[in-house]
C-alpha cells in the first residue's frame, strides 16, 4: 500500500503531558478560576486554519502542539489544558488541545478526495504562536492557509456606543448586522460588516474580562485572500499593523479610526492585491495534488485492472 494510505490510518503522535501541578493532575481542575489572556494595543492573529498534503509539515504541526503543552506548563497562574483525543472536525480526526484562557489548537488527518490531508486549526493567543511555528511552510507554499483572523483590541473608551457604530455602517451603505448578549458588566454587542461567506468579514465587538470591558476590531479572511495575506506575512513582505491599518481605513468611520489608529502606528497602509490563478494553473495544481497521488495508489494496487494502464497510455499518445 502507498505510504500516504498507511499514514491516514495511524493516530497522531501520543502527546506527552506534564502534570498540571505538582499533584500530578493532567487536566486543569474545573473548579479553579481560570485566567484569561488578552493582548491589547497591538495587532495579532486570532485564528488560523492551515492544511497540507506534506507529511513533514504534518509532523511539524504535531511537534508544535507538544511545544504548546510544554510552554503552557511553564506559565504562571491558574492556566492549564485538557486534551480530547480522537476529536473530529469536518473530515479530520485528531487531537484538540484547549489552553485555558489562551485559546486552542487542533491537529488532525483526513482525506481530501483521495490523498491523506492534514489540518491545523488554532484560536486565541495560541493562533499567533501556531502561525510562527508554520510560517516557513506557509512561505514555501507547503502549507495553505484557508482562514486567518487578525484583530486589534483596546480598553473600551468611555461612552462608546455599539448601536451608533452599527448605524454608521448602515449609513455608509455597508451590509451590517447587530447582535447583543448579556455580560457581567452590562450589555455586550457585536457589529458584523460584510458577508460571512465572502473572503473578508469584519467584526467590531465588546469583550469583557474580569469586569474590564474591551473593544475589538477584527477581520476574518478566508480562501485565496487568507492564503495570500498569510504568505505575505510569512515572507516578511507585509506586516500585521499595515494590513489592519488598511482594513480600518476601508470602513471610513472616523470614530472607529480615532479609537484604533493610535495602536496601528509605525507601518504604512498596505493593501494585499490578489493574483488569481488561471484555469490552466488550477488544473495543473489539481493534477499534482490529487490526480497523481490517486494514480499512484491505484497503480500499486495488486487488484487493479492492468488493461486500464494501456488505455491511459494510449489516450495520452493519441493527444500528442
């Protein structure tokens, strides 16, 4: 059997879990108050989804998860982790590691049509570390980023009004939504701008941590736009601050700009322009990533119909 097929049947590496404390507990006690970690006044990655067909990248993904465990164990305060093995997300089966107050990371394997495919999904502060871990593979295009969220968070200014922010977006002709929820410090609202199905989706939302209110400006990139931006960041040809400055400028909201622009100083505005693949490039990519591995699996199958080999060769020869 093809090594790729065998690999898909193997579980991910067993994670070596250090004790959460000197009592030997491997899971953070649910009764213990957990610290929430918030990065403020700086642009940061808040969500990362990356995929690959490359076994070397997949191994680095699992090694990164081990690094997260070791680094979490060295953190001060009531931080911990819990591991759920054989977690399934879409077609991927793997391990989900939740780091209390700092986000999570999932690494799993599945199948993308035929060849084994691997995915890493990380959120919160863990996502930023995950991107650093994979940046060389993203830069070399061994890993593809299908979603990338970038945010900047500040302490909520006195008198900030989310309803007014929503109405200003509607007045600008933007496709905007508004959702409220009850928090410990009062009503918390999220303003959504754009379509969730598009490659760019903006959120402005209130967040509370330990009785302190924060305001976050966040942009969710997906598909080709996410991969293009991630590639630029990985190759140091773009900076988070410059990208967020452009996204903030796109909203054309002076009040929003006044709150967040002081945190985005130092870098010029940078717009990432997409270079779309041609039909020929897409077809060649499909052949390399899916057709060739599928043919390899079939060719090494002892039960294959050998006459089909002659048919394939004849078809290629007829079109030369």
